[in-house]
C-alpha cells in the first residue's frame, strides 16, 4: 500500500510474512523499514472477523527499480536514516517535522501549566453560578447540597437564562422548597400516643406543653376540648417533673411519672378508654449516651398501640451534629422532626440539608418560650421566607406550596 507521502505499508499475520511481501518486489538493502506495529486484520466472509496481525511501514530509495543490489549496497554505506527521512518528506511537500516540533512545544506548555496550577470549575464558571454558590453558602447549606443545586442549574438554565441572576435565584428557591417534606400530626386513633425524644437542652418539656394545648383546643370539634394525658419519663433532670406538672395543672390535664416499662404500659392501659391523646415526655440524652438511650428504648417499647414518635432538635445545631442526632435516635423509629428555637437561628440551610440527608419530614417549629403561643405547624413557605435575601413573594410561595401557617394562639 502506498501512502500519500510516498511511504509504503504492508500487512500480514507476522513480521516475517510482511518482509516476504516486501522482498518479492525489492532487494534487500533497497528499502528502509520505518516502523512496525500490531494491528487487527479483517478476515472471513465479508471481512466480518478480526485476527492479530502486523503492519510494517517502509520506504524505497528507488521505488521504480527492482533488484539493483550493487547501487543500493553502495548507498547503504553512507546511509543516514534521518537524512533519508527528511528527503522523503521534503519530496512529499510536507513539513511534518516542523509541525511535530510545534505540537511538542504546545504539549510541554500545557504540562507545565498542569504541574503548577490547579484548575477549578470556578475559573470558567458563569458569574451567576458563582453568585448562587455564595448565596447558598451564606444560608449555610452544605457543600454537597450546593454542588447538587449548581449542577442542576447548569443543566436546566441556558446561557441566556443565566444572565438574569434574580430569576435564577427564584427558581432555585422553589427547588429548595421541593426538597422540604412536611408532615402535620393529626389525632386519629384513640388514644393517639405522641412520643417526643431528643438530646438534652432542646426544649422538649415546653414543647410538650405547647402540643398538649394545641391537641386539646386547636383540634377540638364543636368547641369540645379533647381529653389529654401527659406522661414523663425524665428521671435525670432536676425539677423536670415539677416543671411538667406545673404545665399540666395550667392545662387541666393529669400527669404521670414512670421509670419502668411496666409502669408505662400500666398508665396507658388505665387511660386508653377515655383519653383522646397521650403525650410522652422523655429524658434528654446525648446521642453518644448509648446505654441510657437503650434503657429509654426499653422503657418505651409497646407493641399493641400505634405511637407517633417525634424527634426534637434545636435550629441552631450545626449540620454535622444534627446528622449524628438523627442517626442515633433512629432506634426509636421517629416519624418526623420538630425544630425548636427556630427564632434563635438566622439560617435554615443546616435544617434543610439534615432532613434531606435522612429523608425525614418536619411537623412543627417552635419560636419562643411562651406556652401555648410559640408553636407553628411546619410549612415549606415558612422555611423559604427565612432564607436571607429571598426574592420570592409570599404570594408566589403560597401559590406553589400552600398557605403559611404561623403562630397558633
């Protein structure tokens, strides 16, 4: 086979068969082997199959002359491969060596750049994506969450769309809302047993009082209040029983203290026929206090009743700690989350990321110490309005996600 540059190639099963093909036309010494490489040979009917082979590339000093051994023998004495190669290339009219030199230099420059500089996505990033990243960071979303949002933005928005940062941010705000799951607790069974768990210091006891009032009065029918009962298993905190007992007295509800599984079951059995709901307060433990968590789990374990378990966490808890809390309290099989002290945090990114990472919903938020006022049913809109520099109106948010229910009184 003759290439355009005057160089010949032959193909065969091995190098020996290739050399035999060459020497059928040219005497030894009248050609120069330039390269050898392994290839796949097409074979069989219609050339549908392949088998290993070799390709030899060679050049002939006088391709139109055959078997001129004496002349080629004399030439070979002073033969220089590079000189002959250059002559062949010049005759072909191509300056390949010069091109190769240019390409080699370019490759070296690229390699030097890679060795001395780390390329990041931000170097070629659209300014809107950069601003979007900064906005999400300001709202304390996690790096992984931000990466996911920005990847979606690059995919969903055209270059023209990205020119309008405000519109992009509005759409991203709606995406954030779509990641928030809300689950409002409704009293259905009799009695409805609601169990609150969570670490120390998140405000479970005051949340118990707020929920007790809400279930007794807000969910009453025809003005008739529902009958509730409060149980506490908090055997550690000093004054815990006295605090919940004060709340129970104000709410005109009985309160019982239990320390064993048998006591817990006994109280439920005694009140199941006339109570509409039973709310259970629990001792707060560190998520690393495995021994007491296991003990509490044993006390609260009941099989014959459906129990709604709600995990309480403070809004100001950092994301990594939220994830640890959610993981360790998973032994209680909690259905949803209550975020307490919502008014004490300026950002919601940690909450959204924690809930999304564990695929959990949120049922309530608390916004202060006052009982019973400072509790709200969770809503997507309530979270979105807490985003710093949120540029979506309340009307647009409610049109997408439903009404925003704030403080109950």
